[in-house]
């Protein structure tokens, strides 16, 4: 089955530093990947759609300069949280669909990254 | 606009008993419906989906879901719950006209606890 690998699974960083999270599709090529944020006991909030070879599409209210997304290859998308602050502490999850990716295709998720900013 | 409601934050059931996790949806066109399960500090795992055809859909780990168009519901069910089924369950909907994934809407989640 389709596997999405996310790394690291958890990270602790100091306030003001930047953190990079990687999302890889291991056995398929993903032209589009999705980044979600999940607060405790809440649902997933779509942050942005990452498109290979072009700029990401951000959801309303998500700061694109703070959450930098790069999708440089068909198997890798990265999310960089710049100048992290404690309020950025959260669980970040990426997902992708196996091409051709029609509307009835399920999303395949990474295992998430728990970010704690101290 | 699409939306998904899961009216119960928490469902408790005894091991061996049947379980139901409720989901209702709202979408302008015809829906594709999905159920996912999330274990602590993990991503979401796909359980099952409804596209068309038979209203009763069978999925992974013995789960099934029943699509009811008149009630706009897609409740998740399992005849006999296991302690290992304890997790967070998400219902999701997508408009069939959407091929790019931006309109994949998740419900708020229901925490299922199966008691031994």
C-alpha cells in the first residue's frame, strides 16, 4: 500500500529557532501533498496544499512567511516553521494521494510530527 | 460549503458489544465519504469509503459504515468491539466534483473507548 513517511516524529526547539519537517511518499510519486495542523482534542486543520514545482496554496489565516513549504521533488515536501514560538506547538501531519488522485481516492497520512517550542 | 458533524465527543462501549460512531454531513453535490482512525501521536489510517452503490460499506478491522442519503448520515459500526479499537475516529467528506483535495473536510473527531 501507499506509504507516507514523516520525519521527525517529534521535536523540541527553543523559541526563535526554525524547524523543518519532511514528508516523503515512499512508493509513489505525489504531485500534491497536504499539510495539516491538529490541536489537542481537535480535528485536523488544513494549512496548505503543496504542489510539486510550484508555490504552495495556503488556507486563509495561515501565514505563508511563517510556514514555509517546499515541494522540490515528486516524493518530498517540507514544512519549515520559522522563528517558532510556543503557540506554534502542535501536531503537524502531512498527507498525499496516490496518482491519478481522483476525488474518491483516500488520503494517505504520515505519522505526524509533535512540535514543542519552549 | 461542505461540513461534517460528529455529534458525540466520546463514545464508551464494553468489549464484545456492538459500537456505533455517528457522522452526518452537508455537501452541495453528491458526496464521497470516508472514515479514518487515529491512534495516539500517529497519523490517520484509512478505514473505509463510500463512493456509490451499496449503502453498506465494509472496511478494515471489521468496521463497516452505512450511507443514508435521506438522513445525510454515514455512521461507523462494528458488531463486536475490541479494546484495541480504542482510538480517535474521524469522518470526512469530499464533493465528487473535487479532484484536487482542497475540499476534503474532516469532522471534529469522536474518541472511542472500549472497556474490558
